[in-house]
């Protein structure tokens, strides 16, 4: 069942990636992140409030958000801090790079998770999983060559380093998610509520201390419907992803790969929407990534 949750999360993530790219087009980065995460928080807030007044009913329908301890706040706060850093780096990269370069690099996230799952959780990969791993690594190297055709030098481009850093942090968060749901056994909505609360707080600090003092240099903020869509789509994607992680039989290395199966839709549709270069050439390594992901999927 967790495989279907992973694929559903990938569907919402693909739409979310396209909305993210549109939201930062000529727009200030930090306000976009603050408002999109704030919207996610507001969407869950009614359930949190209702949990005080109608706890029994919400428990029956699986929507109850309980009070948590200081230790729980600490654990969820760590995840929020990791993802805040990851999202800042991701949005920076999206603002300065084509989506058809950013998305495939983000697809390398399962490899970091793959290695972490082996070293930390002792998950045992099969031969097919190793084949998938190396197929994606080789495909990602091919993408770096395509990036040079667009004037993107991977060795010296700050946005490239940003998306690589974001990918590593995202993979670290994925490994940490297994700890939260398998070892701490948190409920999905509990993690989502406090996670988005803390991210919104962190982003408020960044907006106040980093963006506002340098507003003229960093650019003005303009509302666009894609910003609201990000909040909705991220909430849905995380919900199904976390539901999958609650399954005792889930392998985090495969769940991470399933999330990144979004890239085919994102690169094809996003490339058309934003009229980016070398779309056909990018299909070659893209299919390599897809084949690698499929190897990981069907080795389960």
C-alpha cells in the first residue's frame, strides 16, 4: 500500500514543482516561502483547534492532533529547520536555473537516502536496486553536460551548489522522517501541523531580518495564485508521503525514489510552460533517471 501513497505524493509534488518555478519568476524569494508555508499552516489549523473541543470525534475519523511533549517539539523542530534550509536553497536555484535542470538534480535525492538507509537503518538493497542506483548516477552526470550548453557551468554556478545542497538536506530529512514515524510513531497530522508551524516561524525570522532590510536589492514581492497552490499541494504531497512511511514494511530508499518519479511530468510539462532550451536533448538522460527509479520501484 505504501507504494501507492508514494506515487500519489509524486503526483502532487510534480504540480508543486511547476508552481514553485512560476512563483519565484521575478519575485522575492523569502516572502514566497513564508506565505506558501503559512497557507499550509492555516489549512491544518481548524483541525488543531477542533482537537481541543471535539477530541473523541476527531479520533474516530483519524484527524485528531494531540498535545505533544517538549522532546517531541524538539524532534519535529529539527525536521522543520532542515527543510527550511532545503527550501530556501531550492527556491534560490529555481529562480536562477531552468526547471529542466533543477528537477533532475533534485531527483538525485534518493541516492543520498539510499546510502543513508543502508548505513543507518541497515536496509538491504538487491542487485536490481544497485542497478537503479548507478543508472541514475550516470544519468545525472549526463545532465551536467547538457547544462553547459545553456551556459550553466556546474563547477562554478552558485545556483548549482544551492540545488545540490538542497538535495542533500532533503535526503537527510527523508531519513529523519523514518525515525519520526517508525521509531517515534508520530501521527501524520501531528507532524504536519507542528512542522508547518515551525517552518512559518523560521521563514518569518528570515523575512524580517534578511529580506526587509535589503528589500530594494532582493526585489519586491508580488502575489500570484501559484504561491497559494504551493501551500495546498505541499500539504497534500506530505500527507500521502507520511502515510506511506507509517507502513512497517516501507523501505525509505524506495519511498524516496517513488517521490522523485515526478520528474518525467515536471520536466516535460514544465519545459513546455517555461519554454526552456534543449528539451529533447534532456529527454535522453531523463529516461535514464526514470529507468533507474523504476528499477528501485519494482525491486520492492
